[in-house]
C-alpha cells in the first residue's frame, strides 16, 4: 500500500479546478520546429487549444498558487519529500508500487521498449508546450519556496512529469484494467510531489494531466502504437 502524506484538501481542489481558471495572461511564444515521433509528432496536439494560458507571474492567481506551494512544503513529512525527490529521475518503474515487483525491465523487455518510446514522444510534446509559454517555475517567482532538488533546465508549464505520468498511467491501464484507478492515483501522486519539491504550480500539474490524457488518446490511433501494444501484452499474461 502506498503510504503518503500530502497537503490539504485545498491542493487537491486546486489541481482539479486550475485548468478552468480564467483571466490568465502569459503570452505564448513561437514554438521550435517539431520533432518526429514514432507514435506521435511533437506538434500533433494543438496545445494552445487544449490548455489555457498559465497565470501571469505575480498575478492574483499566481500568488494564490504560490501560497499553495508554500503550504504543501510546510505540510510535507520528511518521507513525502524523500519520495518526491526519488521521483525526479522519472522512470515508469515507479508504478511497481501498484503493479508489483514483477513489473520491471528485465522481466518485461518488450513493455520496457514500448513505454520508453511513449516517454520520448510524450516528452517532445510537453517540451514543445513549455517553449510556447515559458512560465517561470515557483521558486523563481518567490524566494520563500525551497527548491528541494537540482534546478530543472526548462520551464514550468505544463508539468512534463505529470504529462508522462498520465500517459504511462493510461497506457498501463490498458495492460491491467483491474488496477486502473490505483495506477491513476499513483500518477496523481507524482504530480502532487512536484508541488512539494517547489518545481511546479498546481496549474502546471493539472495541465500536464490534461495533456497526458490527450497524448495517449492520440497515440492510440496510431497503428505502430497498437502493434507494439499487442506485442507487449504477451508479457502480461498470467
């Protein structure tokens, strides 16, 4: 069973509500040239249509989110901080918490290769989105927020970790539908942990979840995705 202590109900409520916030002000920038992907091109998702603009720095909404990040850091137990830090090196095998110790690369090489390609393609999409909005991270906007890990090298919105967590969760649910809700809960915890670390706002995380689900739905339409999915299924049979 997962044991965790995350911040108050306000954080969870904000995570659910933040994609619907209005009056956001950060102007999108011109994106870089798209990268080709096996299952999905980097520009295959119209992120401007899918996601709202993030709150402008020092706007009332952004300042409210900073208060939530500070509350999350103040409320986090040492074990939660340690778990969050361990997730920074984002690997799909974090979901072994739910799927069991047999969920590993040595026992599931086809699954490992499939999920690695999904990671590459989804990261290209989220990196492109980050370049569009160029939102500064929480610790860059308020020095009271403690950076708990090594400084990230890119922008805040949307959360790449949350995007990949959602993509992996939705894909893993195809292999283990009986554990789908527990898998998705583990993905949500990864997003909440990014807030504890001070590297993401709640709206970054919520946007990442939305983007990840959209990426998965788009990938599922690709014949190569379906072919590799079926090949990997052989490793999941009892």
